[in-house]
């Protein structure tokens, strides 16, 4: 990628933040009153007067509403929410009524549960101390984009952010970025967990994030992931061999009798929740897999499922009824897919 830096470009760089809500040239840091007016009272305009926005309980706020053609290149965010999943991120492209991205802010950035920090150091997402949330997926738009946050919490919340963009001519073949959240708790007996379904169009699948709450003792990851591509019926075209295999680990992520966390550019078991705390009933596993070098291409439709399987007596598989949630990431030429209705705040909560 470094060779991309060696040639001239017809690109205008801009960013949208509380200090420049429109991304206009020469308009950053102009606020005279803002969220940090008290801290800047002796310094005045230009001295970090408005570094964050405050979203009231139960309210929505537009963080960016930009007209033109180009691409989002990087998003950095952090917030003051006490728990994860209280903020819902939505991104709309080209004036479309349905969001292409709809997920809890924490899950979108591979960090569902705020209670335990872990570093995520990946190609597409980074979570840096103490809650620096970063996304590096490029998001093209032909006419406009809008970024919105909804606060499902009972208290107001501060949101700091910077959306780095390029104003440029994009190829007519450019695809729209999508991200969709799902959760099932508990998973019905002998029913695969659906990561993605009812997706139409021409595109490619580029990543999976999962937060998996295990409700049984023993190993839980024998289940296969399956990609049903372009009209596949009962059986898929792509079928994995196990959950830890899909996330590019092996043998239960077990080294020396213990789960072993790892975070690499394309895959990771970035968090295994602690078990030595009083009243701790189950473990959560935070996993990501980026199909950056190996996208799953589809021309008409795509469905993605994963099984939840453990072990029972006599060497038999045990279908599990776990608390499973996910974010699917893909690109396609279609903005008409309708996503499942998100759970409410209670339905999203990790307990």
C-alpha cells in the first residue's frame, strides 16, 4: 500500500468532527461556544472549545451530513457511556432511507462489552487505550453520506469523533459498505445462528465480528460456518470445519490448558472474559475475521450461518443454546436490503 503514496492525486482531504461539523475548508476550530467552553474560557476561540457533542437520553444526533462524491477513509470515536451497546451507529449513503450500517457502536468497532478492556490491533479495526475506536474500511459515496448516533441509555452521553474523508471522483463500479448487527439469546436448540440473510445484489463479504456468550461447561466451538451463495439451497458452497478454525485458530484456542487471546491484522480472539469474579456465571468470547485478502464474492444473494456445538457424553456433539451476537461487514451495489429490527436497550444488554 505504501506505493499508493508516490503519485499525484486529484483529492481534497477533509474531516468532520465537533470542531468542524461540515468539513468545510478553513472552518475547523471556529466555535466560540461549545461543549468545553468552560475549560477554554481564558483562551477563547480556536482553543478546543467544542471537542465533543452531548446526546441526550433517548435522542438521536447527526454527526455528519455531507454532500458531494468521495469516500470515508477512517472513523475514530470514543464515548462516555457506562455500558456498551447504549449507542447505535447508523450510516446512510446517497440519501437512501435505509441505513447501510446499523449496529451498536461498541459492536461495530469489535468491542461489545466495555467492562473489560482489551487491545484490538487489526487491519480493519483497532481498539486502543482506553476506548479509542477506529475503523479503516473505505466507504465510497456518489452523492452524500450521513452518520447518526442514537442514545438508548437513560443518561446523556458525550461522543468524541473524527471522520476522515476524501472528496474525489470515484469509479462507477464502486460498491457501498454495509454492516449489520444481530443477536439471539438464547439460541434455540438445534438451530444455526444466522449472521446474515436476505442480502441481494452484487458484491463481496469482507468480515465477521462475534461476541459469544457460552452457557455450558466445556468447549463450545465445534460448529461450522456456512456461506450460501447465489441461490444455494439446503447446502452451502463454502463450509468451514469449526468455529475456532474459521477465526484461524486451532484446538479450542487452548495453550497449556488455557484460552489464549490474540489480535492479528486479519483475525483475533481479542477478549476472553474473566471467570474469577464473584457472581460471574458465563464467559464471553470476542472474535473477528476479516476477509480482506479472501473476500466471499456473490453476484445475486448471500446468507451466512454458524452452528453452536459443544460436546456431550459418549463423544457426541451437543447443540448449544448460547447468547450469540454478531456484526457482518460486506460491500454491494444494493442499498435496498432491509435489516432486522434492532433489540431495545434491555434486549441488547450483556449481563
